[in-house]
C-alpha cells in the first residue's frame, strides 16, 4: 500500500465538477482532503491518496486528462 500527497489546482471550467467523487467511484483509492480553497473561478486542494501505486498513478493521469494540474508534495510517497 502506498500513500501519496498531492497538490491539485483546478481551472475555472473544472471548479464546479465533482472530481473527488468521480475518482473515488472510478479508482480503488482512498482520498483524504487535507486542505482546500475553492472559489467560483479557481481552486486548489491538498490530498492524501492511499492505494496501490499503479492505481494512484492511473488516478493522476485521469486528473491531468481532465485539466487538473497535479503536483506531488515534498516527501509525498510513503510505502507501507
């Protein structure tokens, strides 16, 4: 099992979409929102994501394909 901390930045056209809900339903990962700031025009979120590394990587690809900017936070991968 792997845990990764990610910083997500949402462009205006994605702010109102339920992206966290979608990834929880689509991928076998557990998401914990650590911090977030969402407004009408933009937003960002820090997530902890737990799961198999391959599933986390597929989730990141999905987010990027949706226009979300994804950046790992320092020391973000913890394998257990």
